[in-house]
């Protein structure tokens, strides 16, 4: 079974990364998530529990990066 890191936007759902938890390099998976978080401010949450993840492990099958920072628009 493959695991997914998903993101949602007004343009539709996107899979950022799909990997096999049994064989994946979890350091590489967490590096990708950290880079995405640094770029967008979106923090990873486990979709099954709703808990914020510090590191993704092989047990998480679906991870959702959510933006928790509010962005101010210039008027």
C-alpha cells in the first residue's frame, strides 16, 4: 500500500508525494515536507488523527500539509 502526502487548493487536490512506507527513505520524505513547509508555511497533519506531525513515520498513510499562518492581503 502506498502512502500519500496531499494538498488541497481551489484548483483541486494534488498529491505532492506518493511512496511505499515499507521501502521509502523516511529522511527524504521528511526533507521534502520540510522544504514544502518552508516554502508555503503549510504544516503536516496526519489525516487519520488530525494531529500535527513533527516527523512522518511509516505508520502515517495520508499526510495533509495545512497552512496555519494567515496571510494578509494588501488593499
